[in-house]
C-alpha cells in the first residue's frame, strides 16, 4: 500500500513520454527515455500507483521499447483498438474493423493517388498499400518492416486500424470524402499528427479503452490521469480526472483545458507525477 494505491496514470508514448519527433523528421536514432521520467515512474509505482502506456502505435511498433518503459499495468495500443497485457504477453480486449472498412479504405486509395495506407493486424503484421515517403519515414522510426500488398482487398482480416498517410491538405479531403459518403459515422477518424489520419471502429479510441482498463483494475475514473500531445489523445484527456499535455503538444490539445507541463524531451511525465505527489500528499 502507498499513497498512489488506486491511482492510474496513462500516457501517450511518442512526444509525451518520449520525444520522437526528431527521429521521425530527420532519421536520427530514437532517444532513450528521459531519466527524470524513469525515476518518477519507479517512485510512483513503488508507492502503489499503476502506470499504463496508451499509444497509437501497433503492438509490433511499440514492443521494442516496452522493456525500457517502467510500467505495471496493461497498455492501450493501436490508438484504442486493443488492450495488451505486457506481463502475460496477450491481448485482453480488442475492437476490430469490419470487412467494409477494408473496401472503403480501398475506395479512398482509388480516389486519392497520393495517399498510402498502413493496415494494422492483431497478429502484429503491418501491411502497406502504395507506400510513400511518409510510410518509409514511419517504418524507419518504428523499426517495423512493412509488408507491401497490391490493394487493401488483398490484406487479410482482422484489422485493428487503418492509417492513411499523405500531406495534411490531402488527408482533409480524404476525411471529407468519407463524410460525404456517410461512412465517417462508423469510425473514429482522428489525426495523430498532421500527415497521419487514423481509422478505428466506432468507440475504439484511447478514452474508451482507458475506461475499460480502469474498470479491469478496479480503479475509479476519479483517480485516473492521462497525458498526451495530439488530437488522438483528446478522448482520454477528457475522460480523465485531470488531463496533462507537454509543452510541445498540438494547438488542439493545448486549448483543450489540459494542464500544461514541460516539453516531452525534458521529462513531462515527471512533472505530472510531481503534481500528483502534491495532490495525494
């Protein structure tokens, strides 16, 4: 028992727990976890707190970092499509796209020749159709090889997420295309960054899965805290008793009412834990 017993902290990975933007933009190596974050998380967990990752990454793209992240709770992966228990090595819950999402995704590709799409599988295989420079940057940063397919219709089911990759203006047109056809209401369609548009099934977002995780752990949402930097984090920031955002967060997150802390490269999660330490003193 400790003062953080019954408290859950869930954090986004990229550019919140660890600043990876330089690696994505320049091809530089992904940096190590800030030592401030490591020490703060170890102290938080030693005092009874539960820490979970809540990432947009597919499991395959996060696993190589998992051993370096102090955590003692299952995590939310694939932008809310699943909960994965890292200690047991198994999925606890998932929310898969139906077959029509694959057909609709291919309709997007047929309409927009500059768009690539990554298709995320529950078995950790990531297919890509019509890869572009953004796909290759993403592949380099995650160190997960993409398996090329001639069309989405050739990609096997089940799929947890589709990730459309193009310049932001083009992806805004993709979003309008999906809305015009009445398809958007069937999905969560969220920009994780300006050049990545995520599609998961309706209700499969970080906020919904953090709620499910808290329920599994027997923790009231009154004692759940979340941290994130992009639009795909807003659902969990609003679900939390208090949401936190690093100084490098997008404008939408900074304006959401989240409590701002330091830049991710300087140990934003350590700042969050310092605030919680005062709250639960």
